[in-house]
C-alpha cells in the first residue's frame, strides 16, 4: 500500500521542484561529472590494454657519417666478386649514408597482455559500479535531507501553534493581572514560555539551513520548503550492491598477480623492417640506392629476473589484502543491514504510537487550557501540557524522518533504484 508522509506535503504553490528534478540537477554537479570521467578513464585503460595486441609500425630516417667506408646493405660474396673485378660498378659502401625506412613489430603470443586486458575490464566494471553507487548515495542523501526539512518544517508549525496558544493565554492573563485577580508572576511564567518557544524556533531555523545546504551542495538548488515525497515500495533484499566496487578491486588485483607471473612465460614476437639507403660509392663516387628488408620471429624466455619475482610477491600480497578488506566490509555491512532492517518496523510502529500520543496530548492540553481558564489548574500545570504536545509532535515527525533515512540506507546497501521506491 502506498503511503504519503503527511508532514512533507507542503502547499502546491510552494513546490517549485519535484524529487525527480532534484535528482536530475544532481547529474549536472561536479561529483556526477567526476564519476563519469572516472568511468571514461577505466574504459580508455581497457582499450589501451587491448591495443598492445596490435602491430606497431614506425617510419624513420637517418644520416650517418663514418670514419671509414661502411656497408649500406649486406653484400653476398657472389655479388661482391664482380664489383671487385670491375671498378666501374659502384660498391654499396660509403662514408656518408642516408637511410629511410619502416619497421613493424607485434606480439604473437604474450600471455600477460591478455590478462592485463581482463584486469582493465574488471576495473571498468568497478568504475561503472562506483558511478552507480555514488548516484544512489547522493539520491539517498537528497531524500534524507528533504525528510529532515519536512520534520523541521512540521516542528516549526507546531511551535508556531504553541506560540499562538500562549499569546492568547497571555492576553487573558494580562487582563486578570490588571484587574488584580491574578498575580503578575503568572504573566512572567507565560512570557518565559514564549521566550523558550522563540529559542526553539531559532534552533529549528538553523537546522533547516543545514539541511537545505546539504541539498544545495548535491543539486545546486536552494529549497525554501520540503519537496513532496510519496513512498512507492519497500526496499528489496539481495546481495550487497554497495560492495560491487570492492569486488571489482579484488578481481583486478587477482588478475594483476596472475599477469605478473605470466611475465615469466616465454613470449613470441614478430618483427620486420625495410630500409632504403643512399650514399656515394667509395670506389667511384657514384650515387648508390639500395633496399634491405628483414622479417622474423623472436622467442624471449626469461631465465632470471629477481625484480619480477619481487613484483609477483607484492601483487599476491595486494590481492590477499583486497580479499580481507572485502570480507571486513561485508561483515560491517551485514551488521548494518540487520540493524536497519530491525529498526524499520520499529520506526513504523513508533509513528503509529506517536500519532496516537499526539492526539491524546492535544485532548489533554485542551482540557488543561479550559481548567486553567476556570481557575482549577495552575499556570505551571497548563504549560506542562503545552510542552507535552510539542514534544509528542517532535517525536512523531522525527520518527517519520528517520524512517525515510533508514529506508534510503537500505536501498543504497542493496543497490535498489531509489526512484522506484520514492517519487
């Protein structure tokens, strides 16, 4: 059954915003933009890890001067013999050589690259989870702060009603004091009660500013009145979605440790190059243009790399630490969820009981007011009934606000969509 919290329902003319508009405004704030950038960084890191599987192609040019004529390209013996016998044939040796070429290299099998790509994907999932969790946390804070505003708004109205009642009583007492039928001390007591109401009203105003500032920090909107909120459904239990970012960290650290081990595996690389060289032949000073290309594969087998062994040990330690941190957070969250779920029905019962208490206290206050006016009750006794009404109303409104805040905390813990719970 849908429930509407009465004290939060302000007059429609005062409602400049809806809850959805507050949530939308949050998306334009720096925190939301920061989360979006963090996700983009994680996505780029995944792309960067996968890019290591692509070939690398470089173009280059160079000029070299040698103290003695140097070969521009390797010359096979059968090609060299005719050059030696015929000096008119330019030999590919020169003291000044210009080169222009290209090189290509790519991994054929490097196991750690694939694992690094998996790790980057885990971190991307973690960034997406953190972005969603931060949004839920902010939305929960908006709802909680708005509930606090509603509680303070209702309390302010209760204090105002008490102030009006005391003012009416003061006017009646002032007439009696002037006629000499009542001592002036009763007037002083009522004035003191009015002063206490004014002090309490100032305290409420300060708390309203703090709650409104919390919403303004998240949305950039300064509310003058609480936004209407309607509960659509209850929270849904499940796995602790709040731990999803830490689960991603555990997975990423596990893959990092595996990748560090895989760096000791044999790696198979392909490479090739083509160079076009130019120089003046040293035997007859004729310009020579020669091309030279290579293609091959390389097997790299690490035999002894002490630094890598240390990196493996550190990565394994970080992976174990991440697991322990996840377990610690899960234990704390399990205890928090149990406490909040136990508190929620108690708060609902308290709201019903406080509602009855308020109704009873108001009836007693009305009786006490009549008794005081008829001279059957002292001013101290009457003021106690006025105080009891405001105290009961404060307890009711506070319980209603705490119910909203408890519901929002559970929604964040289980990763529920807040807009499906409240609108």
